[in-house]
């Protein structure tokens, strides 16, 4: 095991936190869909892949400016998300949860296959959004793209907060999350809200995929692992709590970054799933409820 | 989706008859279909059938999805491979020890998960599956890493190694039919009735004194044992194991096999498994004829779409849907055909109105 100084740990912390922001974005998408429709969406990672790959296509293939490519990719994936909801979840919305989970797996496989068909197996990349010298934080290096990642996550969080707390539409979506039948009784179009939830979540996933594209190579098969990590994060929030997912996502990113420095590299991806087990165990012991009772 | 709750002697007679018919068909199959390709395909179908039967018990009767069944399958395979190749054990002892170990692991995974309500088993088994494949790749000293572990011996019966595929075919299908018979017995036992009660309503079952967590745990362990034994059979047939045969994609394919056969139908398992295997092989043959480049892509897309379509339109699976069609349409064909058609049309329109 190599010897690390304080500066190295700071480095792990900042790069881990920015990777964690990606997991937060994916996890929040899962939570949104689960709350409104009760579906555990195993295709969430594919929205991330589609976002990244479409942005690369719009930027390199159509020569759009980077920011336009970003927005166009997010909007396209939102449309795809809405389409997926209409075609796969909507017709089976009264089916048992087991069936719905299998449906989302099928969707994920089909989307991955489409990605392979459209873009092949070659990994792609985007240029950094604002190229320049990396920032120096007390000795730790922070690339500008990582700032973009954190900024995007923050912007999405603020947007979600404003949307859910301060708009009528957002409140209607929340009402569906609380009780679908009663929402229907007071005149909320729950079908439309489910569609909206899917579109929003797809957009969040796409944004996550686009902002990491400059840092890692992106390819058709990136969705599986990222989607699974989003899951770990969503489960940390019990599939319902957004604040818990934000904290969980950041922690997962930092853990992984530390583990990559300490453990052999192959085990890095196993860590997220060990964390998942730990979370499941923790939920069994009702740690969260202990806290709730005290306050 | 729910099968009739009342079952008894008549059901058991019908099941026995079914198993015997299937045994007769499969026993005589090599007489007229004896190409090496067909035989090895049938052996693999038999091996996957054992896993699928376990999955049907878990998903159809336990009401839980396992997205890591390939990992249990892989633990059986690697357990057998490592114990015979590295430790020099007898294959049969290795099979039993691997199964016991796999069952224990399933038990340990199940304990925390089944204390929670909801579909955490899907996530837990998924995570377990990913970790297992990472271990297979990284723990090179025992597993041989990504290149795999060669040199697994053939199974022996009375000291004679089963060298020919034909002998292995009979061994695999005898095991599969035994697995089927055991599963059918489980379904018709007190245990099976408790599972069905849980699936239909956890609250009602619990209020009648059914210990939900314990039953779910037992069915998870049963399905893991099925998968592990199948994995051992796989390792001794392929005489080689590598991590790609047990990854997430395989888990998904196993779920697809169970879904095509019908989640709540043990009888569906062999047919679902055969349908998916033959479809996969068929797509591999047909797709290159239709397009000049990139056959793999279309195969993956077709596969995903198929999974969605089956779950949306035939959630009870091919076998149940087929049998219903048979009962409703074919048996009563004749004098009442016209009335039937009219009734069917009426049902259809009523059904569509209800759905809208």
C-alpha cells in the first residue's frame, strides 16, 4: 500500500465528490420515477449513455456549439424517456412489480442494442467545456470539468427544488407520489405526471452522461455500471428520500476514489455493491428510524 | 396469474403423467435427432431448465425477482471446478459441497433482505452477481482470472467417466426431470400453498400465521441449490469455466427464460428455456441473412423488445397462454364454434373497454 499524505487525501476527496455528483444525478432520476410510478427503473443507466452519445453526435457529427449540443441531447433523451414510458410502462401499469422490473430490463437491453447499432463499440469523448489550467486547491488538483460536473448537479438540484416546491405542476407530481388514487380524485392527470416523471428523470440521466463525457471515454455499454451505482445511491435514500440520496451519492464517490487509491483497481467496482449490501443491512437494523424517533 | 388454490390427488396424477410423458419424449428424442449440434443444444437446454425451475419457484411463488441467478449458477460451476481441479476431489462430492456452500450464501444474503418489504431482493442479488463476477476475474490464484479454469474432469458413474454426449444428455435430463418433479411437489405442498398465499397478499398470509420471511428465505435457498447443481453439471460438461458464462447478461437471460415459460408455472420452465435458447440460436442464424453487417446489434435489440412484449402482453407466459387458447378455442370447436366466436368478440370488446 502506498504512503499517502494529507494532500493526496484531499485529492481523493475532491475528485470523489465530483464523481459522486454523477451518481446523485442518476439516483435522483430513479427516485423521481419510483415515487411517481412505483417502478424501479433498471433502464436509467441507458438514459445516461444516450445523453452522452447523442451529445457527442450533435457536437462532432452536426458541428453544433457545445452548449447547444448539450441542451439538444438532454431534450432528445427526455423525449426518448417519455416514449419509453408510453410504450413499455404505460400498457403494463397495473401489472405486478416483478413484471414491471423485467420490462425495464428489457427496455435497457433494447436501448443498449440501439446504442451499439448507432455508434458501434468505439469509445467517444467530448472536449472539456471550458479548457484551461486545472485549479489548485491547497495542493489538490481540480480540473475545470469537475467544476462543471458539480455545477450541473447543483443546478439540477436547485431546479428540482423550485419545480417541486414552487410550481403547481411540481406539486401535482408530488401529490401523485404521495397517493395516486387521491390525486386522481382531486383532478390530477396521473398518467401525464408519470410521463413527466419519466421525461425529467431521463433528462437528469442524460445531463450526468454529458458532463462526464470529457473526463472518461463514453461508449454504448457505459449505462449498466453507472445505472447500478445510481441504484445504490437511490437505495441509500430508501428509494424515496432525495436528501439522503445526495449525501449517499457524494459518500459513494469519495469511498470509491479512496478505494481506488488503496485497493487493487479491479475491486473498485465491487465496492459500490458492497456498500449496497451494507445499506441493506443498515436498513434492516432501522438506523434511519432510530434517528426519526429521537427528533 | 394465480393458479387454482385447491389442488390434490387429481393434480398430482396429472403432474405425474406430464413428467412421464416428457420423460418418454426426451428419452426417445436422440433416436431421431442425434447430430452432435442438436445433442449439445439439448444438454444446455436441460442444464438451464434446472436453473429456470428454481427461478420460477422464486419469482412465481415467492414473488421476488433474482437478478443474480447466474452468480449462484457460477458458484456451483466454479465450486465444482476448483474442488476437482485444484483439490482433486471426486466430482460428485464437489457437486454436493458446492451446492451446500451456494445454499449457505443464498441464506446469508436472504436474511437481511427479507426483513425488508419491497423488491430489495432484485437489488441485493444484482449486487451479489456483480461482486461474484469481479471475484471470479480478480481472484486469479483459484479461479484462473478472466481466461478461466480449464481441465475440469467429466462426471463419473460407477467409476466410468461419462465421455459421450449421449450419456451426458440422459444424465442432464434425468436431473432436470427430477428437479421438475420435486418443484411440482413443493408447489402442491403446504409450503407451496403458503408461498402462493404470500404472493397474493402478504398481509392476509401474515394474519393467518404464515411466517413470510422464513418462507421467502427457504424458496431463495431452494432456487440457489437448483442453480448450483445446474452449474456443476455445466462445469463438468464444458470441462472449462470462465466468468463470462455467469455475468449479468446471463442472469437476465435466465429471467427471460422463466418469463417466457410463465413465472407462476413450473411446467413452463422447460418450454421457456427451450424457446429462448432456440430463439437465440435462430436469431444468430437468421439475422445475418437479412442484413450484411452488424448481426449482433439486431439480436440484442430483438431480445430486449421480446422481453418487453412478452411481459406486457403475455405476463403469464407462453405455456399458460397457449393452454388457455387450447381450452377456450380448440376443445370446444364444432357445434358451439359460432357462439364461441361471438362470445370471444364480446369479451374482447369488453376487455378493451375496461383497459381504456
